C-alpha cells in the first residue's frame, strides 16, 4: 500500500475528527483523496493530513496563549505610556514612586502621561458652575460617587465638540477638563481650577496640609498601571472613535467592581472589623485560616510587595505615626503579614489613609477614580492616535451544530 495515503479511520484518528468533517475537508480542497485498494473505500493524502494537524496544534497553542494573556499573561499590545517593574510602575520612563515623593501633582503626572510636549492643557480656566444639563445630578449627594460621575459625564459630552477628529492639542484640553470635572463629581463638589488633590483634601479635611500632601501622593501613585482591566476597557471603547467622555465612563464602570477599585471598601472594612475585635491579630489569623481572603493585601504583579503601597505607608507613618489610629493600623498590617505572608497593596493604603484620618470608606474609592482617570485618558489618547480598532477573536468551545453535513462541519474544526 502507498504509505503517502492513509485510510479514513487513521486520518480521523490523527485529526480527532469525525468522518463527516474529513469529507468536508475533501470537498473544500484541503485534503486530496483517491479510491482505496478495494475500490469501495477511499484513502487520503498523508501530507495534507499532517498540514491540517500542524494548523490545529498551532491554533490551539495560540488560543491558549491568548487566553492566558487576558489574565496578567503575555503582553497583547504595545504602549509608550507605562511599564510595570519590580519597583512599581514607571510613567514614560519616570518611576511613579519617585514622582510621588518629589511632590508631583496629578496634573503634572497627566502632562507626562499624555505626552504634552510643552503644551499645557490645564492652562485654560474651568467653569466654576455645572451646566444646566448636569446640575441636578452633580449636586445630588444621595448618589454614590462613581454612579454620580457616570450619570453626569455623558451629559457633559453634549457641551463640547467630539474629540475623535480634533487635533491632539484639542483632545488633551478636553481630557484636562474631564480630569478636573470627574474629580469634582466623585467628590460631590463644584468644579474649579484648584489642583485635584487640594479640591479633594479641602472637602474632606480642610486646613490640613499634611493630609493634602498624602492625597497628592496617592493620586500620583494611582494614576496609571499599564493595561489593567479598567484601562483596557477604556482603550477598547476609545478604539471605536467614541468620545473621550465615553471612555471615562467605561473606566468608571470597570473600576466599580469589588475585584478592582471596589476592593478599597473591603480593605477599609477589614481594618475596622479587626480593630473592633478583642484581638486584631486573632481576628485576622482566624479569617485567613478559614479560607477568607485579606482585602488590601498581596498583589499578583508584585510578589515581593506593592511598591506604591510601601511608599504611601512610609509617608503616612511620617505624618501620623504616633496617632492611636496609626498604631491600630500597624497591628492589622503586622497580623496580616504573620498570618499570610502578604504585604499591603495600594487598596489597603487608600483605605488606611481614610481610616487614620477618621474618614469613611468612600473617599478611598474617590481617590482611586480621580487619580486613575489620568491613565485612562492617556490610553484613550494613544489608542485614538493609532487609528486602530481593537477587535479580538474568541475560540469557540461550545456544542457543535446538530447537523452532520459538510456545511455544518467546515474548517472551523481545524481552528
């Protein structure tokens, strides 16, 4: 028998397919066949079968790699905005931790992330009153911070020209307005030209410059973190040509989840519950031993500890190290380290900043949202400048069609 051709059962075994699928490959010219030795069966060219088998293996490998890339795996796109390193994120070649320690503001960080090239998008005044279209929503303190912003920002888009076809300078100007407007919305205050950290700090703890400086550092450290879930969501929307306001709303929606920005509230609750217990150490240890997680501790990208959290914790110790609230926080951090070996992440430190200053959990998420907006807008601006639509493919792993004809069992089986 000619070994360059093999019978149908062997071909199906090699490819892991049914005879119907094999016949479909023949009808589409993917596999050559000819009559078998008994003239009642057919045999199939082995080299064609081998080619299909290679394609199938390569497809499965690519699909597996793509799936893994969606969860902190291999990079899926190029960016000039930020890079995650063991010592924390770097913003266009500048370490975020150093920027926070050296006094950079969120506006300074935005100029860097947006690659402003000497152009200052914050040099024009911002109206101190909300437009009529958003005034009722913006002033409704019954709404949670993110929901208030997500309700008002689409209406703010009606007040400005569409950003997609505008020049880079105009787009950055719109982004600058959005950065300040979003901060005012999530904080529930009137918009203004003051630096974002002062707008927030004066609302929560007026006449406390040390607190204001901690808020400033927190905003800078939260500003950008590469292709996190909210940045990717915002970037996908930006790729469609949607308004910058739409990309911001997408980021806010993603941030609201308990596994993203919502983790700040869970971290705040952990600290409060531990300190309310007779023994914070026993409370944390019992929680860990029964299989509960410790919100605000550990980070998949920083196995040796989150450098952003370490920097903010050092600053918090310098400002409030002798206060009873700070001593209580230190007990919780020590207990978590003893029980789990995990160190604080940025969620814990945002919650800690609120706890030590007698604030509820909400301001922690507000700081996260106000700061991260700079990064979302950087990704939106970069994506729109590229002119590319983000449209990934999915690998289907569900039930096959019931029909067994050649049309139902086409090349999709090769993947």
